[in-house]
């Protein structure tokens, strides 16, 4: 039997909808592994598995993570290379998912530095643990 990733994403999406939260950004390998089977630790590099309240999934990750993400079934992967700005993908995510003035949940383990960088580019978005 396959691991119930889709059930976990659907349950998270329903919980987001019920809590009036528009999306969730997972950062820790434990959270990403539980949700989608990707046990990746980017350390100081930007890496986030985004899940919308409608169940959409997108991974913003270092380019070296792309093939592993696709192996575990993540279809929407936005890789970035050294020297590129990963926040450009966050801006694109905010535009695509209408998160400019939304409520976004963040993983308890997401570094404050990363949350502050996202807040700087999305000042009207409300971030919650």
C-alpha cells in the first residue's frame, strides 16, 4: 500500500480552510517528510513546501533537491541555483495563490531570518505559527 501523502495534504488543506488560513509553508524535514515524503534539510538555504487551502502543493528548493522532490511525487517544483534569489519564487507563489494580503501558516522550525525575508517582500501578508 502506498503512503497516504494525498490524504495528509487533503487533511492539511481542510484544516487550513477551517482555520481561515490561506496557505502553509513547511520547512522542517520532519514536516515535509510527513506531508509528502521529502526528508530534505537545506540548513541555511531557502526551502519550503507550500500547501494551499485548496490542496495545491509547490516546492521552492535549491536546484540540487529537484530530482529527489520529483521522485517523491512533487510535481510543482521551483528550483533555484546558487546566485539566484529564491524569494523571486515566493513572490510568484504569492501572485499565483493570491497570498499578497493573506494569512499564511509557517512551520514552527522555520528560521526567523527566512520569515523576516518573506515579510519584507509580502508586507501585507499575516504569518502565523
